[in-house]
């Protein structure tokens, strides 16, 4: 097949290639168009599921809130409280009317009981029923744990005698006397129809959507359609593992599922939809795409056969020009005679040739400029050892002239310079960092004299731990700047401690402090790329976050007139850590 293709002339080859390429392109476009359409439609359906689930949850909260308020009003009413204190006494007509009105207000009611250890009571003709001691004990315990609150237990068997409903939805509310002692429990039993209405919004989608409400024990409270037990168990498992929007595969069909937790009741709401119904027109769209591909390919194939002759000649001239260009003749240019694709291709070749020729000269110039810059940089480099030796010589000259204080300052400056320009070590011991800070404080003490006092309290056992280099000096500098302002004497303290598995370093000044608004601005600047203020603190904070992650970094606290406290939080380390993010040197 390959040998046969090679024997064909360029016109036939071009026709075959263009036809095949066109067919593949049309198929690819059709396929990806179908995928895009399906993705968009299914995405919209999943958004609709999320909206419906949220609406159901809000409807539950509204209904539960209304029922809860009715229960609280009833349990706190004087009629019900007096009845709860004397359950054996016959109920009066006023209580009976109140009880009937209460039943009508609750809606789909199976029963409303006043319960104590002696049994179930209703102030109507239903009378009194016994209740198991274990049931009452469990009810009393739940109410006692949340005094004054309405507790929604979910789906339960009825407490009273057998009736029409073998499953009810139970809510509890304590009844208290004037001394706030629990004397009985108001029990509301609703039928399963109570929450059916909250599932009926957007009726157009009910035919292919599953809407279900489960209590905290996974008991079904209400549903418009039910899934099989295995699929339902899988829904709960995925939801309890943290998924809220997910897909579930069953033996017969897959489902899109949206789950939401209702914090008021502790119930869970699921909305599910069969995946095929999310894009019901997919088969029709596939047929349309295939028809489009076949018709387009046929028309293009016919056109290619007739137009290939006009293409081959410009192709040959383009091939010759490219060979000359390949051999290094960057001056070759084509003379396009038309404005069709081949003419555009020739224009593109000419443009490419011009750009490459320009880039060659530009790269050459950039390379020369880079070499000159490197030479200039090398010539401008200062040997740090020269500075160390010069400072050492100045120190000894000052000692020779009995200028011991200034000599100590120069010595501290030399130590600071040597420590700060050492690029080999990114991490140092806390002892080395404290020595660096003490040299810096020595210089500031000489400048400010009696206006500055400082104290460093770091236990010897902590000084062997490893910390990032140059993280304390910016905080000390900031404390001195703001601690001296407005006070006759600045006091700076540096304290080290351990909390859990963290090394805590605290720098505090006793200056004028900050207002809450100023403190909030400083805290925000730590997280922003603002180059206007607190550059040193922000740089330290970003270094710690990049190296160790979110739990670590700087925190700032201040009060007006009581100074400012900056706390560094670090992991306890005995050796240098790896970077939090590995960067490829080639990048």
C-alpha cells in the first residue's frame, strides 16, 4: 500500500490526503461537538439538581420551623402546663378546644400526646394509654439534653395503640413547671404525608428525578420515587465520606446525585437523576452529526478533485523555496499570484522568512548584549572578604585610639555583614540567629543609648533547633521603630517557647500600639503583595508560608497605648527541611 501510494502523482496524493483529512476533521468536530453539548446539558441538569435539593432543604426548614414554633407555644401555654401537672384530672372544655385547634394547626397529624412515666395522655376522647418504661426513659433523656428545644427524632413506630400508620415522624418538646423542672413531654406524631409537599416543586422534572429525605438513622422520611436498597446504601456511604455532588453506578443505570445536610433536623436530602435522561436528545444529535459529516465530506471530496490541479503548481514553487531556505538562503521570497489558501500560504512563508531573518539578527544582538552585561557584572563585583578585612582594620584602628565603643559597633557590623551575605546557608540554628540579633541590637543600643532596653529569654534547649535564616531581625527592627515612637524609653523583649510541636518566638514592644483599624490593616498587608508598608514582616511571613505551609507564619496583636506583639510560629526542627514545593531548576 505504501509503495502504491508513493507511485501516485502529487495531485492524486493531495486529493486522497485532503479527503481523508477532511473526513477525520469532520468526525473529530462532530464527536467533540457532541461531547461538548452533552457536558453542557448534563452540567445544567446537575445545577438544577443542586438548586432543587437546596429548595427542598429550605422547605423542610420552613415547615419544621413553623411546627417547632407551634410545639413551643403549645408546651409553654398555661393550659397544657396545668394539664401536664394534673394528668389524672378530667380535661375542661377550654382545654379540649385548645387541643383540637392545636391538632388542626399541625397539619398531617397522627397524634399529639402529653407523656410522663405513667403513660400517654390526650385531653380528648382518646384518653390514656400506657407507654413502655424504656420508651419514656429514652424520650426524657433526649429532651433533657436539649431543654427548651424541639427535637426531631425522624421516622419511628407510633407510641400509641395500633392505627392506620405503622410509621410516623416524631418530634419532642419538654413541658416545664414554673421552676423550670421537666414535668412531661409533648410528643407530636406526623404522618408520612407531612413532608410530601416539599418534594413537589418543579413538577416537570418529577417523572425522571428521585427526591428523597432521610432522617439521621437513614430511615426514609419522604420520597417521590425510591431507589433500590443497595443503591440507597451507596448514596449514604458516598455522602458520609464527604461527597455532595457525585455519580452512582447501579446494576442497571447510572445516576447523578446531589446531597445536602439539613442542620436543623439532622436529616439528609438527596436528589438523583438517571444519567441517560440528563441528555434525552443525544441519539438524534448523533444522527445529525453523522449526516453532516458525510455530506460535507462528499462535497469537499468533489471540490478537491477539481481544485487539486491549481494547487500542485504553487506547492512545487513553495517546496523549492523551502529547500533554498533550508540551505541557508534567508533572502528567498515567493511571488503569490492569488489570494486563495495557497496565496495566503505563500504570504505566510514570506512573513515567516522575514521574521526568522529578523529573529536571527535579534538573537545575535541579545547574545552580545548579555555577554557585555555579564562582563560588566563581573567587573563590578565586590569581594565580600575585602569588606570584612576593611572593617577588621577599622576596628583595630579604633581600639588603638581607645574608641572601644565604636570599635564594638564596627565589630558587630562586620558580624552582621558576614552573616547576611552568606548565601550557602538558608537554615541556621536559633543560637546563630540570636547572635545575629544581639549584634544588631548592640548597634541600635549605641545609637539610642538609654532610650532602648532589650531582653532575650530563650532557653538553652531551644537554641539548637533549626530555623530559617534572617527572620528575627526584621521584627526587631520594626519593634524598635514603633516602640521608640512616643515613649521616653523603648523596651523590646524576645521570648522563645514550645507549644505542642511548634516553636514560638515572640517579639514585643511597649510603644504606642495600634488601633483596631490599624491592626486589621497590618494583618491584611501580611497576606497581600503590597510593597508600600511592613515589607520586612510580610517577606518573613511569606517565606514561612512558602516553606512550611498555612499553619505557620506571623501573627500580630496590638492595643492602643500597650505596644505590639509579633509571634512567629515554626515547626520544631533539628535538621534542614525540604522545600514545601520542589522547583525544577530548568524552569
